[in-house]
C-alpha cells in the first residue's frame, strides 16, 4: 500500500512537472501559433542551470555555486528565457514548419553540446553533486517526496493562474490575433515580431521552470534527459489534451505520462523476451502513433479550445 | 497612349515634382510604380486624395488596384516614386506604423480573426492599450481593467454602428461574408484613422448589407473621414464616389467626376470593355 502511494506520489510529481512544460508550449503553440520543435532545449537549459547554480563545487565542470535554491531555480528560468530570446531573434521570422525545423536543430545542438562539453556540465556523465533543498532536514523518504509534490503542484497552479490572466488580457488578445491572421493584425497597427518574441520567451521560461524542477527532483541531469523524445512527448500531451485549452493541456500531460509509463511497464512485463530489447523503440513508435492518430481523427484534442473571451458583449 | 482627362476643379494637383504642401490633401502619390520581376503592376501613378472625399478606384481585374492599395498601406514597398500621408513621406513604412499614423484598410477577401469573438476582433484595434504589454495586467491591473471597460464600451458602440452588436460573442469565423466586411470596417474605425481604404466592400455582400455599409460610409464621411474605395459595382461608384480614378494595366487612364467618367470613351473602352470580356 505504502509502495503504491509512494509510486503515485512519484508519478504525480513527474506528471505535474511535465504539465508545467506543456503549459509553456500551450502558450507558444495553442495561444500564439508558434511551432516550437525544440521544447527540450529550453527545458534542458532550466535543468542544467538550476543544478549548476545550486549544486556543490565540482572539479570536473562548471558549477558549485551553492546558490539559495529559489535563486538557482529562477536562474534556470532566466537561462531558458535568454536562450529563447537569442533563438527567437534568429528564427521567429520563420513560420510554422520552418520554425519547427530550426528549433528542433537548436535542441539537437543543445544536447550535443551538453554531451561533449565536459568542462561545462560534465558531458555524458551528467551533472552530479546537487543536494535537494531542505534535504538535510527532511531526509530522503516519503515525507520529502510528498512535500516536494506539494511544492510542484503549487507551482503548477501558479503557472496556470498566471497564464489564464495573461491570455485574458489585451496581450492575450494580441497573441490570438497574430495566431489567426498576422497580416490583418499588422493592418491594425500591431507589431507581430515583438509580440511573438515575447510569447516565445515567456513560454520558454515556463519550460525552464519545468526543467529546473525535474532536475531538482532527480538531483541529477544528463544528456539522456534532453533527448528529442521529450519534445515529442510534450507535444503529444498538448495535442491529446487540446491545444489552446490550458486545462486540456494539463489533462493531456497526465494521460500521456500514464500511457507512457503503463506501456513501458506492460512491454517489459508481457512482451516476448526477444522484443524486450526494443521496449524503448516501441514506446517511441507508440508516441508517434498517438500524435498522428490524434491529428487525423481529433485534431482539436480531447478538450478543444473554447472561444477565449477577454470581455463579453453581454452586460 | 491614353489621354489623361482634364482634372475637375483643384482635385488633382499631381503635376510632377509638386510638393504636397496643400493641407487639403491627405494622401499624395508621386510617380509610384511597383514592379514584380519585370512586370509593372503599378506604373507611374500620381494622384492626390482630398481630405473628406470619397474616391472610387476602378479598373478591370488585374489593373493593379489591390497592388496599389498594398503599396499605399505599406504591405508592399513601391519600386519607384513616393507616397505622402498628411505631407509626410511614408514609403517604406510598415502597415502597423501607417495605421498608427491614421491610415486604415479593409481587405478584398475579409480577414477576420476567426477563432476570436466579434467583440474581441474589434477590441484588438485601439492603439497603445496598457494591457498590450505582457506585464500590464499584473503590475497595473487596476488601470488595465478600467481601460478595458472603456474599450469594451466603445467597441460595443462601434458594433452597434455597423449593426453587428447582437453577434458580439459569436466567433468571427462563423458570421457571414458580408458581416465580415462590416466587422473589418468596425475594427478599422476603432483605430480612428483619418483615411480609410476599402477593398471591394460591396463584393459578395447582399443588397441589404450593402445598403447598411453605404449608409455607414456616408455617415463617417460626413464626420470628416476620407475614403478610397476599390469597387466593381459601377452603380455604387457612380452614386457614392467623387472623384473616380480608373486604372488599367497599372496606369491611370482616367480621373474625374462620375459624370465625366460615364461620358469618357477611354474609360468605357478600358474598363467596361475588358469587363465585358471577363
């Protein structure tokens, strides 16, 4: 029983962290129409920076600044935001598929850099030497994990409320207008380039927050955590949940994460032994099938976007 | 070589090189051309638009009318010549900059923000909204809320003016094509531009809505707004526009009053002739 509960805590923590990343992507794609194909790079920037800033001194690579944890986490978000700003200035003139390809390339480059630049972040070995905040007080047990889950859930709720207010504001109206018709928005005096860059940076900062929490949870990050598959998982979560609908995005994150873990477990348990070797690859195929299937049969997702109305015509 | 009709009154002062110092001229084109890889869609076009007028821009399909609109609104740069808005050279400025300088437009094929409500479409347009900065609704919430209430009221008034208030909460993609044209007019009006360019406002609109549209245009014109209207409906142009400018193959073939237009053989040949062959 305790085993099940602690597994549920573990599962919910990861799903909630991924939900935050999906909310970031929802701002970019669902609300603003920006096709970010490199989610994992911004997630990774947050993860790596949080550990570098908050970790204990290491000989082999950068880091060990032992910053107060909230500052380290904020630093991760800033790093993701700065990276998004630079990438955004270079690529946001591109639309849709071209933007997706460019950002995908950024993510692959990020992973390669982390894998090869050992002086920076430990290379393939990953970043070690991070102690989870309040670890000395709370130990490693169930209490710690339960409290950490609450912390993550509070941040998820905070992110959700922040984004709700944002998309109901005149700024949110601008985002939707540019998503719908950039030419018409320009003819009404709006400057799409600046607005898209802002949305891209804010979404990426949120992904950086998710990355920082993820790295905190495992007290470790390595290039294996920033593979392109994570980008696809997060996209699958958004597409299944319903792009443009924040609640759908969170539901999608939990559903896809449940399906992912269940398929991993099911395959390792029931698949013939000679197929076990390919469990990971089969899961990749399954994620691809889910994305393609949804786009074919229910492109609006399980929870379609409702008309977002900042102000109603009724008195 | 088309012979240029004599200009009525002082409407057309576009002799070459003349500076648009005349305060009654809101828009002045001087030898404007636009080239697409050797194809001259707009060829050495000069004219002045008088403040407070409703100018009809006519010509057969492919005459360069919409290209000219796109040049005037900054969506395309002219390859030669200069455009003056209120006496300021504006060639090379972007559409969003021109809108803030008082030039609004609608599109031949309506461009509603389909997955936004009709009201939101209209509320988007006012310039310099405090909440347009992403942090506005967090740091200056009270002011943003107040401003939103004002903008909302004005938007509802504008929707009432174009008779769309009952559709305020409907998705803009779900209203009829004619209603979309009215919606575009409402959107543009929210920015309070002095000069409004309408690209085929009556095309595909049922006669009742066209009537409404004409009424609204004339209302606004009485309030001092200047219009330039591309329109194929000759009755519309002859009844409501003065002066009339005709383009064919990128060049001006006629400018003058509607009465003169009806009597002009060049115009009949270039416009009505080509139209008959469509």
